[in-house]
């Protein structure tokens, strides 16, 4: 079943083409990662799906509705969580907001209590219940927002940069939660981020947006194997110069005792390079850089002209 | 429906948490009433009646009108702030009507102020000023209904102006002008009995008369039997008319926001 269908959707704000001919289908229980640099149109695309932005041209259906915001039954099955906007009542305690959520989404009080306890356990929000959102830090607030969004067990979950400001330990828990959900196939999730690594863990499918266009739509593994740019290694040599000529490296530079190596994981593994280096020299220090999104975008564009806007 | 009642209850409970605000509200209401009563006592200068209206009737009218207008004061910049900071889109995603949610929360706040600001201030006033008792028990019940309808009229006028913030950068100025109109034309400053006949006639064609003056007249027994019914009917007519206008602006506003993206 297709929950979300977009066909040739375009949107212009003032003079800026924010979305250009976006066509997209999302099936039930699919986990989609929407990635792109700042200003690529990720949030606008989510807004269009959520019905809070109407496209200039094109066809859009979410739950079979052109504008889901006019249909409260469908809205009850969707949660849209954003790192920059709050669903909680600013003037009420978190607890009161959650109770409002129970009433709005018509959750049975027993189910609510059970679900709340479970979510409190995962996101460790117990201590914030009597506080108002304004008294919470960004990360604490985000955890409460997550509890709020997940209480109603939404079928569609739109997550816009939800890991902003969250501690590493909680971030890990959140990722674990969504990974578990992915296995149980309970919700359809669209997740935006500008971190390739985050999306890779959470999603079956990756959509890469660049300047309002979809430039890649497919499996995360495929994107990484085909388009992931080079890894970079920086090494400080303590003793003896290595010979790098016979390794299948993309590029290397030796600068007195420092060596910078760019390599493709398809051709050579990190450990192979290290073994080779250690044969002839002693290593003082190593630093590894994972490929970033910008590099991936550049590689997908390949020989094509590099567009920035 | 239950969700909306809960919104009102939550707001009511939230207000209870502010002790200082609670006491200051009583003091504020009591001072306003006392100051106005003193001014009118001086204006009456010992006379029992002016234009056929006794001091006691004026005092009663003032206590009801000022007490209600203090209690019915709510944040009129709510929608504007939601539009400016962009959080309005999140409100659209809640599976409830934003308009009714706003109304429910404002009512919750209004009921709180009625019970915890107005009632104590009223008791305080009764210590030093004699007021007219209600004319009859049915009249008192009719007055409560009329007060609720009066509130809806006041709320709808405010809401209509709030929706203009979809198009205007700020509605604060218009809101201030509106409040001046309400203060004068609804009889908050000067009871409508003392208005010039011509002005009184004009006011009777506006919704302002229905806000406080109709409940006051029902309470004092100035309106009887069928007059009460027609007074309330006029209120209902205004609620329907203003409701249609409010809905029109609201729908247009949403449409504009969804197309232009805030």
C-alpha cells in the first residue's frame, strides 16, 4: 500500500525554486532517509507531505488526501516531529501536554499509562514531567517531544533533524529504538538528516536531495558502495618512510613526517593500508575521516556540472 | 468534545499554580471596582436618581461589567505569536480544531478568573457597598446564559482581529483600538443608560451592547419575560454572524499560510 505519493511536485518561495519536479512513493512501513545539505529542500518536502505547505504544481496524496490537515482522522495516525519546532504546550507542564495528547488522540487511559511508562524508560524523561518546555535544555526537550510523538503510536512518522542537541548516550537509545521499530515494521518513517551514517543505520532507503531535486533514490548500501567518496587517513610517522606506490590508493601526499591518504573502501580496506605501513615504519598517530555528504553529492554528480543552487 | 473540555481544565489548573498572580488579580479587580464606585458616588453627589437610574443600579452594573471585563481578559496576541514564530504549522497538525482549542483554553482561563478574581472581589465590594439583589431566580439563570453568550461575542471579535495577523505584521494597534471601542460602546466606562439617545440607538445595532449590557439588564430586571428571550436571541444572532466572519478569515488565513509558507 502506498501511503505517500508525490508526482512532479514543485514549489517556489519568492524567487527560489525550493522543490523541483519531485516524484516519490513511500509504501507502508518503509523507513526512508531524506538527506541533503542545508537548504536542499528537506523540510519543505516534509511540510508538503504533512500538508502544511501546498505545492505550486504537482500531485500529492498522503493517506489518499490532498491536504491531510483538514482530516482529523488521518492526522491522528501521523506525527511530525521537528528539531526546531515544538508540539508541546509552552505554557503547560510536560505532563499536562502529554495528557492533552492522550485526549486529542483518543488513547485509552490504561494504554496511555503503559505506553508512557515504556517511553519514559527509553528516553529517561521522568524528571521533566512537572516542568514547562521553556525550562528544559534542547536535548531534554527533544526527548519529551519524542515521547509526545510516539504516545499515539503513529503510522506515519515524519522526523526532521530530531537528533539535534541530544547527548550521545540518548542519541544511541533513540537510534536503537528506531532500529527496533524497523525490524518490527510498525511505522512508516521519513527521517531527515545531513549525516549519512545516521541514516544508514535507520533506513531501508535513502533519498538524496540537492538544490530541490532528488539526485539519488535507492538502498542505503547501494548509495554507499557506489557513490561514497574516499575515506581519508592522516598519519604521523615516528620512524622510517613507507612505500605507498604499490597500494591501490586514490591519492597520497607526504609532508615530512605526515602522510595524507585518500582511498576507496571498495578497492582497499583500512586494515590493509595499516598493515602495509607498519611493515616498514613506526606509526606515531592516526586520524581517520569518514566520507561526508558533500563528497557523496559531488561524486553522484560525477562529470556533470557541479551546481550549488 | 472531551479533548476541548480537557484543554480548558488544563489551562484552569495551570493558572492555579501562580499564587502571586492569583492574589494580584483579586487586588486588581477590587481596586478597579472601588475606584469607579467612588467616582460615581461623587458624581451622584447624594442624589438618589439620575435619569431614572439609582446609584445602586449603577454600582451593580459596574461591579458586573468591570468584574466580567477583568475576568474575560485573555492573551489577544496568541495567534500573532504563533504565526510569527512559525509554530502555527504544528498546531495544524494536531487532530483538533485550533479555533476551538483556543476558545477552550481562553474559557478555562476566564472561568479561573471568574471564580478566583471576580468572586473574592465581589465579596469584598459587598462589605462596603449595597448592590441590587437579582430580580428573580429564573432571571439569574438567564443572566448566566447571557454572560456566556456575551463572552462568545467578545471572544469572536477578538479572534477576527487576531486572524488579520495572517496578512498584517502586527495587529496590536487594531486590537488597542478595538478595546477602546469595547470599553466605550459596551459600557465598561460609562453605563449605556447615560449615553446620548442617538448614540445609544447606534450602539443597539452593534454587537457591543450584547456583551455586558444585556446580562446586566437581565440581572436588574430591566428586561422581563419575552424581552429576555429577544435579548438572548440578538446575542445568538451576533454569535452566528461573527462566527461566520471569523471562520471566513480563519480559512482564508490558513490557505494563505499553506500556499506562501508562513
